[in-house]
C-alpha cells in the first residue's frame, strides 16, 4: 500500500501545497508492517506490544510500536 498525503495551507482562494508525504507500507510477518518514508534512510516498523498483542491474542517474534502509539505521540507532541 502506498500512501500520499499532502499538507495544504489555505492562501486566499487557492491552497498552497507545502509538503507531500510519500510512504510505502508492506506487511512483513504477522502483525509487523514496514513503512518506507521518502527522505529517510531507515524504515519505520509498526506492530503490536503489551495490551494490544493481548487484545488480538498474537505473540509477535519482535514487538514494535503500534500505529496508535505514533498517532498519540504526534498529537501530544
């Protein structure tokens, strides 16, 4: 899955694009997903841990931050 998100700042009648994110997300193994973000050398891994893995009843080989963790961090930061 490739995601393209544009950040638009409203200017008078037309919006001005100030940033476009290019992210490709691929499923690795189990709940682990790898996000490759254009402009960064290292990928970001998403997965499950703690209460989330217990809720879904999965036991990943390696725990990673969930997408929810990144969303909460972005809003709070």
